[in-house]
């Protein structure tokens, strides 16, 4: 992905060193991107991203007020856009911290137009993947919230079999089960009750339910 085409993709650059920022701007423009603004510290970068909403933000790792990683975290939580970190090196620990901060790619200084274009492309792709993952996780959380189960002790009247809810109201067992679970209630008679209420046909009915072939 580059900014080459009818509409240039915008990027925001955050770099406190004036000469380095000039090089990064030159590399971004050489890659075909439109530079929407240059921030001199982390806080300014966060505000600029929120205002411009660029296709990507390119942040120096060490800046006044907020580091690149802290700024990336703020951007991730407030104005999510793909983030590329500028650094002089990339250790395993740094890459782990960058990934946890929502950084999609990193560039070593000074960047070339080609390297910058590839880093933005990787960051955009990873940002899209993470956005989709967050959406799927949110859908899963909502689905789990809809799965209701009965837990703990239920207070059941030994006479009429009504259940007392958390508010202290008594309600029929069927209503309680329907309101507190995803189950639907149907009615029938167990073998013991069949023998009590319908002694003449109870045994025949019981046999027919136990052996569908009869």
C-alpha cells in the first residue's frame, strides 16, 4: 500500500528532532503519502491523530511528554489508527512492548521511501486484523452474556413449589426457569403421578413411553 494514486493516503509524523523529522517527511512524500502534520512530542501526536484521523501515524520511540509507545497506547484507546514506530534498534523486548501497545510495525532510522511504505502497509494490515479480532471478541462476550444459567441455592415452597427470586417475590417454577435460563418449559406427568391420577391407564401409558415400538 502506498499513497500513489488519485487520492493520497495521509500520515501523521511525530519526531522531536527537526532534522530527523525532515528526513521522515521526505521519505513519506517519496513513498507517495501526504503528510497531514508533524508533531514535536507525544501529547501533540495524540491530539494531531485525533484531529486528522490519518491512514497511519509514524511515531518516534523517544519523545518529550509522552514516549512513542505511550502515545501509541493513547491512540489505540482513543482514536485507533495504524501506528508505525521509529527506532534506532528493535530488540525482542521492544517488539513485545510495541505489540502490546498496538504498534503494527517499526522503522529503523533513517527510513527510505520503500521501507516506510512497507511498514505502513504492514501496520494497516495488522490494525485491520486486530480490529476484526476485537469485533469477534465483543460478539463472543455479548453471546456469553446472553447465556443464562441457574446457580446457587433456590428457595422453593414445599407446598406449591413456587420459587422465590432475588427480589423476594414468589413465582411459578415454570416462569422462573423461563426468565432465568434459555430453556422452554412443557408439561407432562411422571410415572408416579400417572399412577395417582390415572390408575386405570397408567401402566399402559408408562409401557408405551418406555417402549416406542409398542
